[in-house]
């Protein structure tokens, strides 16, 4: 169940923009030896390096998460995943795991209406997770890291 929620909610990356700093290690220093993430389509990577994120330290340039249709809530994000063109490592991870990969393919075979229903359903499920508030919780400055 959580597997499908993860795939559905990641579909939010079908709209909007990101900052180079969220993925430049994939382009320039994937394992710390100045290398590129082999899971990323090399043509796409070359393009990003030449036109968008020209260095590892670029933290101002913005990049469309679903190039070509970044204003449209559609299935194109999932098509790009199959072409190894997911921008973040979390996107590309959806195709290296067999369970998530087959669910991605299932979404692509289904209708847009089906995706909308799946997405809405998963958002509602996430909304039912008891969020900690007040002194029992904390609002993170960076979503992936506990505040220091
Ligand atoms: C409603 C759901 C979601 C929305 C609206 C959303 C939106 C965004 C946006 C706007 C960015 C770009 C940040 C930037 O570079 O400025 C981003 C980055 C990212 N998203 Fe999502 N996302 C969603 C769900 C998810 C899910 C389910 C995952 C993983 C399981 C995920 C993982 C990431 C990662 C790893 C990044 C890279 C930057 C970072 O770590 O902060 N997102 N997302």
C-alpha cells in the first residue's frame, strides 16, 4: 500500500520547478569522485550540464521537473521515468525497484482520470497520518533533515 502511495504522490513532480542544488550531485559528483549517476539518461544529463546547471555549486538556476509539460498535471512525468529522465534520485529510484516500476507502468496504461483518482486517494491517505503538532512535533527547515 505504501509503495503505491509513494509512486502516486511522486507524480506531483509532473508540475513545477526545482533548483539545481536538489540534483547536481547526480550530474557532477554522484559517488564523490566527480562522476555522473549512471541511472540518469546521458543525453538529458549532458543537456542539463550545458544549459542549466553549469556547476556543482549552482544553487540559483531553476529547472522544470517535467520538461515540456511542467505546467500540466498529466502522466508525462511517468513516461520520462521510463526514459531514465527522472530529475531526482527519488524519481529514478521508482524505476530501479521492480514493484514500483510495475506500478509506474500500470499508471501509464491507465487513463488520466485513473491517475487523478489514484493521486487524490493517496493524498487523502497521507492526510490521515497523525501529524504531530505543538511541542510534540517540529516544522523542519529542510524536509529531509531533523532541525539542528
Ligand atoms: C504532493 C507531493 C509532492 C510535491 C508537491 C513535491 C514538490 C517538489 C518540489 C517543488 C521540489 C523541488 C524543490 C527544489 O529543488 O526547489 C521537489 C523536490 C524533491 N522531491 Fe518532491 N514533491 C512531492 C512528493 C514527493 C515524494 C513522494 C517524494 C519521494 C518519495 C519526493 C521527493 C523529492 C526529492 C528527493 C526532491 C529533491 C529536493 C529535496 O530533497 O528537497 N517528493 N518536490
